[in-house]
C-alpha cells in the first residue's frame, strides 16, 4: 500500500504539469491584421554583405520555406495580399576551434537579417506594416576536414535563417 501512495505522489505533479499545458498549441497562424491573407510576395532581399549571390539564395530559401510551412501561395507583387521585404545585414564566419599549428578546424556561419511584413493596399486601403524583425540571427557549423563543406554549411545557414524568419512570422505557441 505504501508503494502505491508513493507512486501516486510522484504522478500528481506530472499530471498537473501536463494538464496546465493543454491550452497551448504550436502551429501556423497569420499575425493580427492579416487573418484573411491568401497570397504573399517576397521581394529579393538586399545583400549588405560582401558575399555574392547570398540575396538570391536566401530569397529562394524563404519562398520554399513559406510554401512548405504555410498555406499561403507565393504571388507577384501585383497579385499578392502581403509583401515581405528585407535585407541580409551580416554573414559572419567565426572560428570555433583551431589546431596546434594555428590552422582553423571548425567554423560557425552566422547570418543576420531584417525583414518587414506588410499588408498591400486593396480597395483604397493604405499599405500597412504588420510585423518587423531586426537582427534575426541563425547559424550553422562545419568542420574544415569533414564531409560538410563550407558551401554546404552556407546553404544550411541560409535555410535555417529562412526557417527562423518563417517561424518568427507565422508560428505560435
């Protein structure tokens, strides 16, 4: 009988914790003011770094992420309800580990982006900002002598940054 009571005592906090989280959900939700949106245009992000083609890589990754994670349809600016514009502010390669001979063995790539999500004018309404983020950062790491190359790590950092932007904009807890 004492064993049963001890188990019951340990289960009580677990049961309380589980039921207290019942009101929270995780998933897609349009931000306030954009509940009826069906289409989205994604302008080419400005590349303020010295790394070539980062703007097109990131914009394409962002479009793919929106298509994969949201019910929104990518459209041209003329046909869209909303618009995402932004810039790639920084692309940094940080040394994480070196060898005894001062060679770098591990790097971290950190991308920083800014974005604005706006409602485009329709029926005489004005263009209106819905959400904005400044200095949204995501990263990826790679070993110099591993199967993962710098270009693969760059592609991973681009995808993670695009995923982070979509998560910041559309996901709720």
